[in-house]
């Protein structure tokens, strides 16, 4: 089962990382992470899912001699 994350959840996780908090409550459920490193890895994973990097389109320049 795939879990969908939101930008708000990512922001909350990043705020907790900044404060050094490794335990938080989400929707009435307490979540405790093993370390800040684990939280950073999960934040990176969520960030990839929430805002995927778009590949730039192909650009073909046109030249004119006139």
C-alpha cells in the first residue's frame, strides 16, 4: 500500500528536524524516529514524492540566414 504525503506533512517534519525533535504526534498517532538522520532521509523521500523534479523539455534552436 502506497502512502501519499502532503506538503504540510513535509513542512511539519522539517520543522521538527530543525528543533531536534525525534518524537511527534500525527492524527492522534505518536511517531518516534530512531534518529535525526532517519528523519532527514524520510524528509528527502517525501520531498521527492511531493515535488518531483521535472525534466526540462528539448530545445531546438532555429537559425535563419536572412
